[in-house]
């Protein structure tokens, strides 16, 4: 995120032939929304905000009290490279406020800002590096998405078997033009499945970048006659798409996860312990779809609340990285989540562990996919389905201490209705494809 001022932004817009401004935000479920204004309206947006009908946004407001305002964050200015270069289009992420100027409690970005501030007051800065997987599917003769993968390649395959390398290249170049920093890209395990990883950054930038990344994947895929899907488990019997979240904790500018080849600082261990302690309660917000739970327990997606070093069958893995890159990797989230809510809950869970001095349980140093049943029966498991995740979140005092009550109530009501529709459906797969495939 750049430290642009509103005045600098207005000068940039004038000097670079920017004609259209997209004011972007996410609903409480992490779905990207926007409204477009003409460039001459930008000064008004900075000063007074741009109103919109919040009753039309899922989970926001009621019809009888529907006005909210978008205030662009000047530090998030980017020009959209795939739009025309004459009469250019710029995008801002926005703060969402009530007519009296107070923050809207359903603004997940504001919640993450509060979490970052809380961590700073405790003397910590959390850095996050996401690893996001996605599928590329072919379109039919009408331009609608199908479930035919772009290729039949597998993990780390190369062209011509890997048909996604040019699309990944275009995605990475587009992201660089927008000021993002992808580090690696490759074909994943599933047919048509890909992954692009980012350099770690502060939590708010990481969340903004992830939302931007997903929009770029979909835009570049569409330009190449493909559909980019972030559905957690689009193909039965094939690898699911995860969102591995790498977290590190900095104190006085030093990464406290690094103290030696096999040990972390006491604070880092407490942070990991806090995440493990609260993971079942926050799983609803890391894995928000009925489809999310089909991914657990296969193709290196975890099922049990365990940790280990380098072991990809575990919920938390400690990668073999040194120095500033030392970190924990949480392997359960998927890309359907709202990164703002997910990152807020994970950071606060870790900090709760630090505040309470929670001990890190012993590591589980074995392949859980091949472990005997009697051992697996002794391990705490992640929620088995969306219904169980809703129950865990509903009963959690921790979740209620982080999320505003109104927002939490709306999410629980919406997800309960979603789970009931799935449970009542004659064909669960047909339900999930109709409910999610064109949106996620």
C-alpha cells in the first residue's frame, strides 16, 4: 500500500488520462463489489463519500435504513491494466461509513485495521503471505463456464501438458503492473489447477492484494476464453483449492519465529497455540461454504487440529525456512473466505495465545493420511461440515469478542439458511454448483 494523499491522487488522475474511478469494497462474505464514478466526482468522494443502497448488498442493511457511503482510501490507487489505455480506469478500496461518518460495523476492512492497531499496541506486527490455488475451466459455445479443465496436467508439469503457463504469466505481469509482488507460480495437482504465491506483507495489504489477485485471475482468464474458479472443491476426486496462510510475528523489527533451526521463541509458540486453540471456532469464517468441507482430509488438506515441522498432512506446518522467512503455515483456509475477517480472527487468536501464555501442544510428527484409526480417533478434528462449523462459531465467546454482534448475527443467519438448503437438496453437488460455481 502506498502513502498517497488525496491531493497526489487527484494530480495523478488528471495527468494520466484516468476517466473512470471504481470504488471497490467487499460484502461481509468477502465478495468484491464496486460502483463506478467519473473522475470529476473523485474530490467529492474523498470529502463527502459516495452513497449507495446498502440494502441491496447481502448481509448489509435493511430497506428502511439503507444508505451507506464509500470513502476511497487514497493509498490503494491502482490503474486496471486490462481496461483501455485511453480513458483509463482506476480502482480504490473504500472505507464504508454511516451518514454520520461513523464506521459501518460490516466493513471487514475496518475490522482488520482495528486488529492491526491492537497488535501494534501490544508491540507486534503480523506479516501474512497467502498461497492461493485456483482452477481454469473452459467455456461453452455461449461463453458460460463448464467443468472441463483447461488441461490434464499435474503438479509442477510443464508445457505442452501444462496449458496454463501463459495465463499464469499474464496474471503475474498484470499484478506487477498493479504494484503487487508475486513470487512463484506453477501448475498444481488437479487438472487445470494453478497456484500463484505472494511475498509476505502487512496484514491489510495482504488482504487487499488477495482480493485484487482473485479479480485479476478472473479478468485474465476471461480474456483468454477461460473461467477462473476459486471454488474449494469443484471436481470430485481431484485436488481441492486451498488458501494456505503463512503468518509470522515481528517485534521491534525482528521476526520472533526465528530463534534456531528447530525452535521458536516462547511468544511464537504461544501464538501458534492460540491459533490451534480457537481454530474450530473460527473455521466457519475460513471455510464458509458447504463445498469447503469436501476438501478436508485428502490431497494434503488437513482434517485434524495438529502441528508439525515440514509435514503437509498437518493443520499447522512449520516450513524449513530461515531468518525473516521463518513462519507458521495454516493449511485449512480456502479462497472462498473473506480475507479481512479470516486474517482478523487468526491474528487475534494468536495474540490471545500470547496474552494468556498458552503452551504449544506436542507436535504430531507422522503422516496423518496413513495413521492408524485408533490414533486418529484420539485427535481433535476440524468441523466435519458447515453445520458443525456454525455450531462452533455460535457457541464461541472468542468469536463474539472479535466480530461485531450485528455482523456475526447476519453471517450466522445466512449460513444457517444455506446449510439448511443444502441439507434439504435432493442432490448436494447440483445444489453446490448452482449456489457457488458462478460466484466463487
